[in-house]
């Protein structure tokens, strides 16, 4: 069974991590070969993760600068490798590889929604792209209810939850001490944390404003932001302009991100929009007090202490952060996360692939 995944690029985002988590498990089955087709210059850490998960990763031309070349290369790869399943993770542009697959006679074409909000400027194009996604796919998936409703409306879809290796993110007190020492964070510092691509969507500059407000009352607050992306230069300038050079750490993506959650005291995710953020699950497994943007799917709240705040109300974030109970030894009930444990959930996707493959693209 050959499965060909299409993503926009190999960045340090949730889609790539979702694919790492699922394909690592599915590739353990001898009857599976998985390809990851991507555009743009890749993040080396993320690409290594995808390769280490057992995938064959292939780069094609960028659809924005070379749209015709991109389609030709996409069509040619599908023709060459003749996959049984095409699984598109390009959100509103899922129809592009799905159409190429349809032209090549691929019977199983899956559109996967990872967003719950428009990410292009034209409402007209948004409607057209959604229609084309449903037209070219014969099966619809989403990372959550909100993402599914956004992309597919009243059409039937199945939720495949963004899942993680839960035991990997359980709090480790020894790792906390080592990582904080390496980061230069002392025992009295309160370390706020954020993990995500440095993009407008992830809204990390909002966190700099929050930190500046917090430090008016308490100087021990620090902030670590882990990620890479086009906003890095702008964020770096804002750090300097706010005089926060000694208080903010910008850390490039690393393979073992769990130890960074160990080092944090509070996790913050002020995204402008999200499908279902993997980082929110990871942070809660680590037992971190977690504050999420109210734009995020409410099903991302797993433990009672997790809060949702409006990104237009900065003072609410300041108040809730200041009320967080900081713990040096954090314990959670791992069973609470069973629905997001990749050991339990990957079979849902694998079994779906097998069923569609057996029935020629029809779900029984």
C-alpha cells in the first residue's frame, strides 16, 4: 500500500509533527510505503524527523513562484510512483495534488483540513477552493471539529486527532533543572513558553507585549519562543525595541522538544487561528499551566486549569498568567490523554487506509 502525502513545506509546524507521529507508527507495518512531497527549502530538523520516521521525502517546485512547474512535477511523481492513496495536507489548496491524482487514476484521494479560519485574503477564492477540495477528494478528514466544519461545511468528514507520544512529554524534574541551567534561567525566574512557527498566525509578538506588561509588576518573568519562520527578524527587532534582550530567548526547533516544556512554568499560545494545536496537548501532558487563544478549538482543553483568553484583551492574559500556580514537580493523570496518545489513535488512520484500499476508495 503506497501512500503519498502532500504538504506545502517542511517547516517546524503542527502538520509536520502530526505526520511524523502518525507515519512513524504506520511505517512499522511491512505493507506500507509512505512518501512526503513538499515545497520550499526545508527546516533541517523537521526533515530529519520525517526521514527518520521511515518516509521517502521529495521536494517539488514552489507552487507560488512556479505554478505550472509545480503541477507538472506533482503529476509526474504520481505517475512515476503510482500511489494507492493521495493524502493532501495543504488545506485550501488540497485540490491541486488531488486533481493531479484524479488525472492519474488514483482512486483514493483524501483531503485533510488542519485550519479553522481563512488564511487567504479573498473570500471568493476561499469558497472556490473549498468547493474544489470536496470535488476532487473522495474522502474528507480533519484534525478537529472546528477545522472540519470550516473546510467542509455540511459534508461528511472524519476527525483524526493530532496525537503525540504521551509518555515522552510527562514532566521530568531532572531534565527541568538541566535545561533551565543551559538556558540561563535561575530558580527564581518564571519562564513563559511558546512553541510554533514564527508567523503572523502564531502571533508571538503579542507575547512580547504581555511580557513587557508583566515586568512592570514582577521582574522575574522570562520568555522562551521555540520556532523558525518569516517573522524572526521582526520579532528580534521588537525584542530590542522593548528592551527585552535579557528576558527573551529565541530558540531554533530541536528534535527533543519535551525538555523545553520541562523548563517552562507557563505555556502560552495566542494564535490568531488554529485547527488543533499539537503543542497545546504536549504542554498539558507536561502539567504546565496553559493559556490558549479563544480562537482555538475548545476541545484542546484537557486539564481543568487550562484557560482560553481573548487576544484582544491583553490585560486578561496578564492577570491569568500572574495567577498561575508555579510548580517544580508537576503530575498529571496520563489516562486523561488517551484519546491523543498516538499508540491508541494511529490505528484509526491506518485502518481507514486499509479499508479504503480494500474497497477501492469506498468506505464500507
